[in-house]
């Protein structure tokens, strides 16, 4: 018995050491189960939110130059060959199944880098603001399409609880980091509202996240696409949409992800906002845009 007890102790110590000193495993556990073992046992192991805030602040100081596409009366005015970058979690991956081929049919360029199990809360597992900035430095994109948040409404580190003032500040900072990166690289942002889900605990938390997205996206003159008017009418999750004596399946069996029909509806929410310029109007617009830019080049950036 003594040997067995000693052996079990060694196993526990071994597993504990692997978890606590292997950061990638700790980051995965944090993202999957919302438990940060390092922060629990080693509170001094500080997070990277401070550097993120500093990064955001530096980007805010750089004014963007005007560039098409732009938003007018709820429409996205754009040219053929406009480049789209899709980012977000597995819900964005689901939309991409329908959105990517539809955009390509419209003669658009599309890159989809959405990644499952990711979000904005646990940047040690996957850092979307950093990833986006890297992508934008490597290649020019005109429109950033985002759906993210279903993995996010949980405690950050050991005791930064959801919806607290500190949580709100950290999370808003990450939203702003994405918006500011897009602004700096002269890209428009289209941000999808996260539809309510079958899981009641998660679903009850999503409206708060959506309010943060909408507030920040619209205040930065980008486009926030509402989805719950279809996927959760009257504020209640639905799995099927009743339309003209037929039932359309919207959600997968897990009550979170989308069926092909659901993905197509979400893709259409964006597609119906596109107003693609005909060639002759495109040429006129290029001229107008050039004149406008020349005028604005005479302006001096505000002194900080």
C-alpha cells in the first residue's frame, strides 16, 4: 500500500508539473474549460493584456487615409476584385462554407483563416488581434469579416469575472485592437452578431458580448450585421425557420453551429449589403476618389 501511495503521488506530481509548466497545454485547458492553472497557483504570472492595451493605443494615434470600399446608407460600396479576409471561430468557419464561394462568384478575392475553438478572451491560446495585424502586414485586404464570441464569456485568468468592469475593459480593448488594425490598414470591418444558442447559460451571456461588438463597430463607422432577428426572433433560440409552409433547418445538432441552410442565410445577410460598382461608375469613382485624396493630402495630421 505504501508503494502504491508513493507511486500515485509521483503520478500526481508529474501531471501537475506538465500542466503548470507547459504553457501550451495550460492555454488549451484555459480555452476549453475556462480554468487557468498557472494563474490559480501562480497569481504573479501576469497576463499580456497590458501590452495589448499599449499596442492599441499606439495604433489609435495613426489616422487612416480614405479608401474604398465604404459604407453608404447601410450598403457596402465596392469594386470588383475587392479582397475579403474572414476571421473568427468555428461559427465563422460555418458561414464561410457558403460565403466564400458566393463572393468568388461575384469576382471577389477571399481568404478564410477562421479557426475553431478560438476567441478574444484567452489570447495565450490564440491571439486574434496579433494574428490579424500579421495578416494585414503581409497582404492588403479591403474588408475584414468577423464572427467571434461563443468561446468568450468566461472568467479571465483567475478572478476577472465576466461582465465586471475589469473584464469589460480587457475585452473591449481586444475588440478595439481588431478595429484599429483594420483602420490602420485602411480596411472596412463587417462584424456579425453572434446568434443565440441552444445552451441556455451560454446563450444568456451572448447579448452582452453582442452589445460590446455593436457599440464599438458602429462607433468606428464599420458595419454590424444583426442575425438574431432570424436566428432568435423574440429573443428565443430557434433551430428551424418556418417559411411559406416549409421548415428550414438553421442549426446543427449541437445547437451552436449552422446547417448549410443556416450558413447560406448568414452569408446572404452580407451579400445583400454589397453594391458592386459597374465599370463606368468605377472609373468615375476612381477619379473622384483621387481628387478627394489630393485635397486631403493638403491637410496635416493632428498634433499629439
